[in-house]
C-alpha cells in the first residue's frame, strides 16, 4: 500500500485546525483570552494561538525548505493580545502556512536539517514532518478548548 498526501488535502487539514482556533476565540473576550487557568505550566489561549501561528509556518520553512527562522518559542507562550488581533494573526498564519506547505509538497525539501532529529522515532522523512505539524496544531487546539472552558465566564441570567 502506498500512502500519498497531496497539497489540497494538507491545505484542508491545516485550514481546519486554524478555523478551530478561531472558533475558540468566539467564546472569549479580550480579558479572558489572556488569562491562564490556575495551576503550574498552564498557558493562555492567546499564548497558545501565537505559538501555533509561529510553529506551523516555521516548521515548513526551516526544517522543511531549509529557510531561516527567528522564532522565540518561550515568548510565544507569554504573548497577549485582543481577540481581534489574534484573529488577524490566525488569518495571516493560515495563509503563510498553507503557501509554505504547498511549496513543501512541490519540493525540493531539506531532509537533513538538524531539527528533523526531533521528529519521533528518528523518522526524518517529509511525511513525518507533515504529521508533526498537524499533531502539534491539533494537540494545541485541544489545549485551547480546555483552556477556554477553564477561563470563560459562565453566562449570566440575562444571557440565557
């Protein structure tokens, strides 16, 4: 059995993940989007959104296509913003990520980039890189959903 993934399918799943992130923003306001749930190691929805908007294009660009990237991963999780700013960021990241993913699928790619050593099981293949990006986006989409559940204000009596 040969498994193939074309650019259109990859584009569909990337856009689906980013749309899910935008939908989480519908549940929050400018204050709650920046709140961290109580407990060690939690992140705000804003921080998770910024992280996803940086990681996806960066992985296709750097270990995928061999381009430079100047991410500050730690700062991504500390980022804050308004709901509208985060929506704009998601829109820009969606277009940038999908364009880079299309280039990645068309090739050529850089299979020996050192960051590929972080892919599970030592698999440095293009398929492993694509799965890693999708895994990260959907994992963090789940984190966004749980975080929104934890910080969203319950509806008041007039909201029901």
